[in-house]
C-alpha cells in the first residue's frame, strides 16, 4: 500500500469530519494533512509491533488494528485507504472484523 491515500477527496473529507472533527477521536490531530499522514503511516507500516494485528481478507482487503492505541485501518486491494478511525467498541470491533472477514 505504498503512498496510499483516500480514493476521492469527498471520501477523505467525510472521514476527517466524522472521526476528527465530530467524534474527536484524535485530540492531537488538528488538520486534514495530519490525519492523512497518520492514516498513511499506519496502513503503510510494515514493522513488527506486538500491539498491531493485521490480516488480508480473501478479497485482498488489508485490516489493521493497534490494541494499544485503538487505531483501526482498512486498505482497499487497489492500494487506497478505505477507513481509518478509533472504534468505540475497541478490541471487540477488531474481533468482529476477524470473525467476519478473515
């Protein structure tokens, strides 16, 4: 997912408004550029981290979750970002994704 981004500016704006502005999931992110960089870094990272779980679904979607920070990212098979947020349900949301898509 090198240099991944949201597929459309409309999609990106929707995610930024929902997760950063309205739900205030990230108190330290104050701009759209920061949100984009953070989502790209999270989904592009290939490092080993005991807190990060990931899998690729049968249809090629990348699912990633950080148990320590409660970050969830979903990457489209074509290399774009589909979603990036902090689920209200925390680890239970991750388990639901594992059960449903892995």
